[in-house]
C-alpha cells in the first residue's frame, strides 16, 4: 500500500479538467510513467481511488508513485504530441517501450563491369546499395527473386576475365542464368538489365511490366525481334513471380498493415510494410502487457512512427479501431508533411492483408511458445467472436451423458493454449438429480465445481477458467450463467450448438447464436472441444453402467447384498482384477465365509467369460 495515496488524492482534487499530460514520479523524482488525458482530473483520479481495480502493471506503478507533475495543453492532439516527445526523451519504466536492437540489411549491386546483386548485412562491400531493410529474410528473398527473374549470374566467375573459359553452369541450362560467361552479352546490354532489376525492386512489378511492355513494342516495331523476345520472357518471369510472391495491386501501393496476436500473456504486433505495391519488409514486436489491445496499439503506433518519421506511408491499415484515431492521423501527417490515413477495413482485399499480418504475428508467437500458428490463431478468433477482452488460454467444457435415465454423469474437459490438458479433466456423478434432466444435472455439476474452487479443497479445481463452454444451446446458457454470477465470478459462459447430424454448428449466448465460418481455425477448435467432452462423458457413463451391471450380477449370489457388492467393486477397480482374486481373498474383502466366496468366484468367472464373448 502506497503511504502517499492520501496526499496524492488531496492534490488531485484541485487538478484541472483540461486536456494535458501527467508525469508520475518515484521518491527519487525519477519519471516512471507518462500519460495523456482529455480530462486530467478524471484520468489521474482513476489511479488513486480506494477501490481501483488496476492491472498488475498499473498497480505496481501506483505503488511507486511519490508525486506527479502535469502539463496542460489546449487540445487532446497537443497532449498526444507532447506525450510522444516526453516518452522518447525520458524512456519511463512503466510505459510500453520499443526496443529496436536489430541490425539492418541491404541489397547491393556490386561495382564491377558486370554487377552482381547480393543481400548484405552492412555496407563494407563496394557497390550501389538499396535499403536499409529491417528484415534480413525479406532482403534475402528479394535478392533471390530478382536474380531469378532477370537471370542474373550468381556463380563465382569473374567477368569479363572468365569469358569462354569453361562451359556454362547448370543454371544456364535450366534458364536460371542468362549465360554471361559465354561472352555474348555486352556491358551496355547488361547495364540495361541491371537498371530494370533496380526499377523492379524499387517500384514493384506492375510499373516494371508496364515499362517493359512499352520497350517490347518498340523493339518489335524496329524489327529487333531478339530483344522483343527477351523482354517478353522477362515479363512472363515477373508475372510468375507475382503469382507466388503476392505482387499486390494499387490498394497497397504505400501502406503499413498492423495486426496483433496474443498467447500466454505475451502479445506480438506484426507490421507488414508495402512499398511500390509489394511487400518488402516485415517486423514483429513482442510485449508482455496487461493493458487492453487498443491501449497497446496506441502506444505502439506513437513510438514506432516516432522513430520512422521519414518513412511513414500514406495509409496505415489497422486490425481494429483505436480511441484517438483522428489525433494520430493528424500527428503522423504533421510528421511527414502529407496526409496520412488510419483505416480499419471491414471487407474486401484489405481485410485479406490484415489477416496476413495477423497470421504472421501468430506464427511468431507459435515459435516462442512451441505452438502451431493455427492454435494461436484459433484462440484469437474465438476470443474475438465471443467478444472477450483477451483470448481464452484456459477453458473448461461440460457435457451431460446418460443411458435411459440411468448412470447420469457430467464430463469436464480442459483445454490450455488450444490443447487438451488431460490431467485436469474431471468427472461428476449426479447425486441430487438422477433423472433425465440435462439442465438440472448441468447446474449441479457447475455448482459443485465452483464450490470446490471457493473451498480450495481440491487442487484440480483451484484454477478458474477464462471461458466455460456447455454442450448445448441457449437454454443451457440461461441455466448456468446465473449460477456463475451467484458465486460472483466473471466467467463468460457459452453453449456449443450441434446440427441434426451431431456436428458443431454455432456458438450459443444469452442473446442468441453466433455463427462461425467452417473454414476458420476457431471453428475447428470448437469442434475438437465438443467432440472431446462428448467422448469423455460418454466413456464415463459407459464405465458406470458396466459397474452397475456387475454390481447387479454380484447381488444374485446368496449372502452378497448391494453394500458388499459395492465394497468389492471399490476394492477391485475392474472385473479383470476381481477375476484374478482367489476365493479366500474374495471372502476376506467381502466379509463372507468360504462357501459364499466360492459361489461368488464362479459368478465372477462367468461374468468375465460373457464380457469377453
């Protein structure tokens, strides 16, 4: 508890309601957090309220606040600009900070009579450089693609020194190299090809194809059919590369596409950078923050573009909207002196690019946590579809199973990070409701589960789920949600609806059904969960039914009643174990004489033989 809170609360009562920036300081007068606000008094007051429900990070920050300063501005936009400047200057501990410790990569055209194109980590080599690029992988891919499209030499021969000193290599014969080593290509012709390659990298395939088509037509008109054929082949090669490399249309001539994924408390923000209608760079950034995704993206945008003021594109495409979107548009426009727009696409091709960026973020997280990208993406999609504040990392699913109003049971399966956590599975045998009433049985099972959590008497129930899924529709949700609320627990509850063929169809909520595309990762995860909880509950029901049948058969032996039969079943977990027991051992366990035990032994052998048959 911060002993300074009374003083800070008293100071805040006199604070202005104007927009501005506040600077939280520790006891050594060091700035530990900087924030902006439309209303300084309301925002700062929220930190020091007695009943404040802070995230762990904010609570830790408040614990260290000794005093604070503030700077009043005329508008929220001015507060945003000032916050950006102050964070860059002071690098406060509790602000989200980008740690950009990666090196840069370059594309180099060497200074030779016949230049080569290579990807380089620095500028030590003599040549003409394009870049810098943040992604070494993208740089390597660009060099390989350009060398392949323009059939540039990648061997170790020196030109013109090594002209005609050996046979052309395999790349020439498979049409991956133009065969400069044969000595049939002049420096002037080669220089023109290098110029086209540079244009292809800088301007993208669409502009390059357009210029080459014009040159091809001129060559054909001048009856230079050899040159026209060469340009035709090059245009074809670029078109094929465009199919595999997703050479993009004018929708993303100059844009950054930003999306994020989350798993196990870590967030990854992926930035796909498009220039000249093509993807030329990708950057992932990792965070462990407990703020909302909107707050995370807001802070990320400000700091990311503060470091890249000279390379802010005309369009920034976001996965979701942020509160101060207009203010950020104005800030970035002022940075570069041209209009910058922030867009959140709802349909069309831009949505596909957002999905691509999200997929990249999921892949990066999957590598970090040894998960598949589909598992990460499935949880992201499920959380979004259900309107959850974050993906459900730990969820429980329930299903009721019975056989003609007998052996009423409920199975509980647990999925953690998209995978079954079998050691956490639980089984409930109905005690209060032994008739066929799914709603009542589900209510009993959930109540018992939450009572175990409240009592903390079972380690298997000590952790609360992020989400509860019920095998059933809206009626199940309406039955169980009040039970969860009575315990004062903020656990979301949804149902898993099946179609007539017993296959997953939709998610049920209090307000109706939520449809999911059968092609999305969340739908496949939901189907897997529903199939697993059904399998688990049915297996338990069959197990109990079999034991009940065994118990009934054992009571037919004179001197063996229900209690003694139950005692035998509890001692011998399976009929196979009971079959291996000698009559003397059966007599001891059941508490009967040897004659009765011998009759019991005969019945057990008969049951075992019939079960095998």
